[in-house]
């Protein structure tokens, strides 16, 4: 709905511009400020330094927006009563220790393709188009920084989704993890 909202922003309304501005500020405050304060307050409680936390806020917002496609998919599966597996992150190896673990037997040798990364990529392209539109139209220029964050978020999550589909090592190349024996 970003493009229609930006287009409506460029249409002049007689005697309504002050109310439109108040409405836009209210929506911005409710949509952005509440989540930002929540994240900043939680991180300050954990780490104590608010300056360190605030500089990572745009990345946090970007990843949160980028995850919206997979969150919407999960909600639709739940509403439709479709059982699906919750996969947080694939953990098939550790870069720090150099140990390569084999994938679970159910995943080994399979190349499971998903449509989700392509949808996330399309949302990234759509947001990039909206960003260009906001930079061309002066009245929508104030939305450009947020659209850049949204664009980055969708592209980042799409790329990470594509990478996670290709990370699963084939069973022939994987070495089983062995624990060192200590006496």
C-alpha cells in the first residue's frame, strides 16, 4: 500500500492540508515511535549504553520489515489450519570451530525450494521503486529514508533466504562431528 499512500500524498486537497499533516504525524508516531521505544528500552536494559543501541535501530527496523513476508505466511498458515514446521535458523556447522555437522536425515540430499525468497525479492524491488518515486516527487521526499530502510530489509532477508537454501551440505561432503576424548 506504500505506492498508493505516496500517490495520495501528492494530490493537493483544498482546506485539508493541516489535517492531513496531523494525521500523517499521528500515524508515523504510532507506527514507528512505539516499536522504536520498545526496542531501545529493552536494549538499554540489557547493555546500558543508549548511544550504542540507537545506531543499530535502523538495521533492526529493516530486518523487522524484511521478516514481514515470512510472518504473514505463518499467520496465513495458522488461519487456514495448515500445519507447518517452525524453522528458526539452520545450524549445520560452526564457522568458529571449523566443525562441519551433517544435516538432519530428513533434510540431507534434498533441495527444498521455497517461493518465499522470490516474494521477498519482489517486495524489495517494489520498495526500491517506491523509493525512486519518493525522491522524484517533492511532496513524498520525507518518506525516502524509511523506504530505503524497507528496501534494505526486504533485500537482506531475501538474500539470506536464498543463502540458507544453498547452505545445506550434501551428505557425501559432510563429515560427522566428533567430540574430543579427555581423560
